[in-house]
C-alpha cells in the first residue's frame, strides 16, 4: 500500500498549475472566471457524488453477504448445543471458527481494495477539475469495479458452501471451494494491478499536462519579451 501511496505524492505536483491559472484569470473577464470556477465545482461535485453512490452500493452488498453468513454461522453454533459428545462438539466448534476466519480474510481483502480504489477515485476527481485527462484511469477503475463485483459473487458462493451445514464438506464441495478460492485470489491480484495501472495513467497525464503548461508559459514569455 505504501508503494502506491507514494505515487499519489507525485500527483501533488499538479499544484504547479495553480500559479498559471491565477495569472490567466487576471487577464479574463471576472464574470467568465466565476462561471468557469462554478462549472468546474459542479463537475467535481457530480463526480464525487457518483463515486459516493457506487461506494455505498458496494458497501451494502458486502454487508449483506456478511450478515447472511453471520446469521447462518450463529444458527450452526446453536446446533452444537444439541451435540452430547464433547469431542465431536469441540470439532464442530473449531470447524465453524475456521470457516469464520476464512470469510473474514476475504472481507479484509475487499476492504483494502476498496480503500485503494477510493484513493484513486479521489485523485481522478481532483485532477479532472484541474483539466488533466483522466479517461484512461476512469476506464481502469471501472474495470476494477467489474472484477470486484465478480469477487463479491464468488465470496457469496464460498459463504454459501461454508454455512450450509456444520458437517465436514463433501469431496465435491471441497474441490469447488478450492476452485472458488483460487479464482477469488486471482481476481483480487488483477484488481490490485488494474488500480496500479490507473495510478500510473494519472501520473503520465499529469506529466503531459505540466509539459503543455510549461511550453505555453515559455511561449507567452517569449512573446512578451519580443513586445
């Protein structure tokens, strides 16, 4: 995570644009400047609201899966009370605890992915308001969100397998669990790499924007010197 957070620091150089924007604003009509600022703010707010809505939707989906699994696990624990053999009861208790821990690990992985995705979206919002091209980054984030939906679906399947019964999984279900787990882990890695590419895309676009601003400034300075 620190590796990717360090990339966000590079994006802070976009503050370089502010000085040029202020200088240009002084040459423009005041009303036009106000309208432009208002338009940028509205666009930024629109993007932030869209990101917030998607975040809430994903959060609700994850919470639904968690609550469903929790309810079923509690029901399985209640069944242990009917087990008169202490040794068997202990085995069943350990089995449930192991399954809960497995589901919790997936939950934490999704939380970390969401945190990284939110940071990328926040940067997209800020940079887009400054005129940086963010289309490629937004496409990559959308790809990550699609894969994240697939992850949630697979975790829901895993949860269904682990909470269906207190008994040991059948050979068929064990094979299915292994496959689902591997697929989920692969998707999580792909999402991580996709978001990493989104950060790189933003970094590249910032550099392009800075080069354009620099050349524009040099051109203006040269014209002023000629006058």
